[in-house]
């Protein structure tokens, strides 16, 4: 089964300094048909005005990833984690038994554009943790592993049976992935335009795959390179 989630169908929340598009139910946006996809609970596309941001607030038992598309995002949390995340960088914070954190636009003059991603962990009340590796080296048409379960396969050590890849696709470039029907998959177009087995997708569009065994062929379809996130997820319980 292939699930379509067009960009235009997402929820939208505007708060003056914030323009946010929600793939799944979050905060003031609620749709019982879109409560998540397996353990993938949140994908918010956020644009934050210069100098503005999310004041300190608390979370527990959630894996929180921030992927910056443009600008700079300043993070600080009560576990001691902190730093500024730039374009192409992925930040991981495991809230564990509870952590307070803030996220602000690091610039006083330019907006920041990023994806906020939440994954439900496979364990409860663990010690909070944080990691901010430098931006991964990318090659056109190659999947780059950005997160894996406990970091065993590389990337940040997310506490869930998830492999998260980023993929850059120039116009006409191709990448292939063979789907295992025992896994769930989520394709999120962060920027640009692609085709997925001939299906046209643009920034903000997403596809979910459940019990699929076909080969997926992704092709860059825009004048500027596309930026794609690919999630390999455990089956829903």
C-alpha cells in the first residue's frame, strides 16, 4: 500500500514569527486520520523569523531530530547539549526521562527553515542525550545514512529501529531502493522536485509505503538539486 501526503493537504499553524506546516497532527492541528506513521510521529516544516524561536519547554520519551534547510538554528537543553545547526546538518536530542530545551533562529536578520521530526523511542525513561555531527558529505544520487538504531550502522544513535537517510538528486539523477514488505518506509521531499516511480513530487510532498516489495526509483526532476529524507521504520504494532 502506498499512502500519499501532498504538501497542500498538511496542517498549517501561523503565529506571527512562525509559519509551520504539519504532516501529522501536532499542537493546534488535529486530524485523526494523520496521527503518525508507525513510530514516526511528527514532521513539521518550520520557518522562523529572525531572532525568534521556541522558548524553553519540556519533553519526555521522544526522539527529536532537527534538519536545517537554510539559515541557522540555535539549540540549548538542560542535559548540556547546545550549538548552532546549519544547512544540511542533523541534530538529535533524546528527551529520555525528561529534558527542557529551546530552539531559536540564530540570526537577527535572516529566517531559518528547518524540519522538526519526532520518533517514538523503543525504551522509556532513558537518560537524555544529544548529538550534533557536522553536515554529512553528499554525492548526487547516493543515500547518506544520518541516523540508525543506537548508532550501530552509523549516524546519530537514535533509540529506535530506524534508519534515516538523506539524498541529493540533481536533474535526471537516479537512486534506487528495494522495499522489504516487513518494513515501513516514509519518503519526505524537503526541497526541490523528484519523481518516484514516475509519480511527480515537490517540496513538502510525502509518500508512505506499507507491505510493499517493489523497487523504488527516484529521479531528480527540478533545475536545482532536490533534498530528500528517507525513513526505514519497523512495522506498526
